[in-house]
């Protein structure tokens, strides 16, 4: 079953989005540098927003695991080091 895209806000430096784990909603931010690192790994060429949408399940999965692990920060920051 396909899921609908989560709402996301694009800025010059990255993309903001929200994930929910159980009853916890967390604001998240993935930097353009992190998106580029993921896109390069996957051979994806496109805008940061297109990269986010193409890899959304993996990105939100990482964010959810970070919430579950109680990683701090508001917003929860996903940077290039998050994806090693």
C-alpha cells in the first residue's frame, strides 16, 4: 500500500518535515548536504526536494529511529554524518 507524501517545507539550506513515533511528533530538518550525499550514493540527479521525495521512506525511517533512540535537538537534525 502506497503512503501519501508527508508535508515538507523547502528552504535554501534543506527540508523541514515532521515524523511521529507512537505519540511523539518531532520536527526534523535534513540539510541539502545530507540530501546530496544520499543522492550521490543512489545515483539520483535532481533538486533537493525531488531527492527528498525519492528517498523519503529511508529518510523518515532514519528520523523515526533517532526519535526512538531519544536523540535530542529541535528540530531533529539529519546532516551528512547521520548517513554513514
